[in-house]
């Protein structure tokens, strides 16, 4: 049985400014707990990290080439 609860997640730029915010679904299943995120609406090129509660990802890039490759797939 899967259970979901909502949390906010943030995309931060290299200066730790919040540039995007949306709901993150915390999913609990027999495999464990994980967050389900959807930030497909955010398309601004740059270097970012994602923050949920006190957890942060490493920095990653969003650029034109990655967006083009994804659209071709």
C-alpha cells in the first residue's frame, strides 16, 4: 500500500535564492520513503540545487542542450 503526503520543495540558484517552488509528494511504499517531484514547468537555464526540508541535492545544470535532447527522445 502506498501513502502520499505533501511537502514543499524549492529550486535554488547558485546564490541560494529560491527561483521555483512547488509541492513534493512524500511517497511511502514497501520500498521505503521517497519524494516525487515535478519541475518540468521550470525551464530557465542555469545551475541549481533542490531543497526539501533540511535536505539538498548537489548542483545540477539546466541548459538548452539538455532540453532539446529530452524533447527528441
